[in-house]
């Protein structure tokens, strides 16, 4: 394992590296659904809309939250949990850990845990980029790193509701981990609206294919 840690930043684009480092990109053992995940929130405009859409479709999701976003938005994290969804750690400050020291990562995760108060022991690095140092700190806290197998790319300037839904739905199957974003704070302003327009279609397609939105344990 130590010999492989320099390759950690390549875990998302290269599944073999993720497997070698024991970073899940898919839901292990899940044979009757998918894991629906949202990064970068909570967001004052987008998150309440996401929660309402999920409620209407009786769907569940895991939200990888950012501490600084919680401090901006007040009680939204509590609303996510109260609605029956999971809260996991993304970061306290949304920064790539690629050039950060282990001490910086440790301090950021400590602040994140205190602010976010996760309900499930999962972590996802900002931008999906891990380092060996970051993995050591994540594991030291008893958290499991989780990446994704299907990306809506809803953070790009060219994203539309149709493009997001197409990327998520194309070939989706049991055990997939779906990545969406319920905030535009770290991407292109306003792109969350395209995701909001895509979400009902995505949930409808999952239902048509008999894919429930399961929650990690």
C-alpha cells in the first residue's frame, strides 16, 4: 500500500488504482440500487429544492457537505438530516489537498467534523483528488473514502438539464455511485439550476429501471 500512495491523485480516473488503494468508486455489494450523492453544499437556493424533489420521489441521498457552506447557510444541514438523508464530510474549506501538508489536512478535517457533524463515516476529497497524506488522515478518523462511478458534470459552464441527465442515465446500473452538486459556489455561477432541472428526470429513470436510491452503511 505505501508504494501506491503517490498514485492516489489518479484514483478517480483510473479504477484499478482506486481498487488497489481501497477507495470505493462503486457501492460494494449493492445489488438492488444506486447511491445518489451531492457535493459542495449546503446552498441556500439549491439545497431546499433538492430536498423537495427527493421528497416527492421518495428518494434518498448522501450529502458531502462543506463546513464553510454550513456557516453561510445556517440550519440547512439540520434540514438535510431531518429529511432522512445522510450527511458526510467533504471538507471544511473546499481546497484541493494536492499541495497541502498533512497538518493542514488534519486541521481541516477536524474543523469539518466539528461543523458538519456527519451521520455516516464517509469522506470525499474536494475535486475527487486524494493524496497519501489525506488518505492517512481520513482513515485515522475511521472514515471511508468514496468517489463515484457516474458523474453528471453539472459543474461545467456547458451543463444543461439534458446533458446532466444523459450522463447519469447512460448505462446506469446496480452499484453505481452517482455524483451531482447542490451548490455552484466552487464552479460556474448558476449551474445548479441545470442540475435541479435534471434531477426529476434522473429519479424517474432510476425508478423505471427498478433502481432504488439506497444509503451507504
